[in-house]
């Protein structure tokens, strides 16, 4: 798949949401955790949610490091879930922020983007803050294999401003990172008009979203942090163009843990997640129309 496929799924469903499966143990219903280990409970929870959300959202997101920390069983589960997601027709994004060396980037490019990968994904999130060495190994796969790369330009966590909003000369640090996205992404533009090298941005800083959308016309934005107190759907609209294209919005517990927020017993967790995703879609449509 490529950025064109992600954009088409968003357009078809009129829903820009990407469901992030970063799940805390308490966010998994008790009846699923009962009598099984954490890996088995997590796997069932994610699998059943993906099955239930099919046709409501077009993309899902997983974290390599989160599941790697669960050991070999966690990595086996990740492989299973990624393959299941692809079979269900989702566009699949994987976080790989742990890529922090040039040789690590080379190994990650092959491990995640090769045709025989155990962890198949369509898009990968990495940090650009070690410079071009974090980007170059992935570019051939973006050019030739239809893969997408998202660079974490401005993250949504509260302390991000301590470094990413600093001025370096006449530009902010996040703008320097966005310039890297543009440098490598502008030559690799899909039919939808957006590049296969995009930016991960933060929903809590709409001024930054507006600035990046205005300056980098071909940059696809993966807007993160909707689950943070500062995040809201109205802010996220600043990342989209006037046609409602060029961005997607990542949401985690607001969807996956909707049953927990609703204070039910969890037996209706799939239904609660679908309803939450649909409410978000309707709320987004009040502010912006996806053409």
C-alpha cells in the first residue's frame, strides 16, 4: 500500500481516524484477562477490536517497542496482529522510534519494509532527530516498494516544547525537522498529491499544524495526541487542506478504552469502540468536509 491508499480509505469512509493500539492492562476488560496471560489477553482484545472496527476506520497503528518489551511472545503477537490487520484490509502503521543510529536505521528498513518482513506494515514512524541517517535507508522502499515514512516532527507530549519549539537561527527546531521531511519527501509524491515521506505532528498545537500545512503543500501529516488533554478534533482540522485531504488523526484509548470511560463491565467493548469512532467522525465532519 502507499499514501494514495491511505488517502483513498479516508476519503471513502469520510473518516480520518487511525486507531492506535497502545493498550494498558486495566483498559482490557476483566472477562478477557481472566485465566490467561497478558499477551493472550492483549492479542484477543486487539484482534476483536480490529474485526469490529472494519468499515468504520481505515487504518491501525501499533508500537514495536511496546510489544517487544513483552518478550518473544509479545513480538510473536505483534507479527500476528500486523498480518491480521492487513488481511482485514487496514492500512498499517508501526512505531519504531527506537531507531537511533545509522546502522539501526539500515536494519530497521530491511526488517520492517522488506517483502519477507515478519512485521509487515505500510508506514513506519521514526524520529528524524539524529538527522538524515535516520531517513536515507528507508527512501528506496518509499520509491520502489510503495512504503511510507512518517518523521516525528512535533510530538504531542507536554515537555516536547522544551526542545522542539526552541528557535535555531530564524526557525524552530520542529521546522528544521519538517525541512528534512520536505527534502526527502517532495521527490516522492503519490497520485493524491502528497508525499510518501510525511510528518507526525501534534493535535495540541494548532498553530504549528497551520504553519506546516501552509509551508509544506505536499507533506502528509499524521496528527498525534488526540487522547491528550490538549488534543481535540477542531484543532486537528488545521492539518488538512481545504478538500479535507493531506492528514490523518491518530486516536488510542479514546476509542480502544471507550468501554472503560463509559464505566461498563467491558463485555460491550467492541460496540463502545465502534460508537466512539463514529462519534468522532461525526464531530470532525462539523468542522471539515472530506471531499
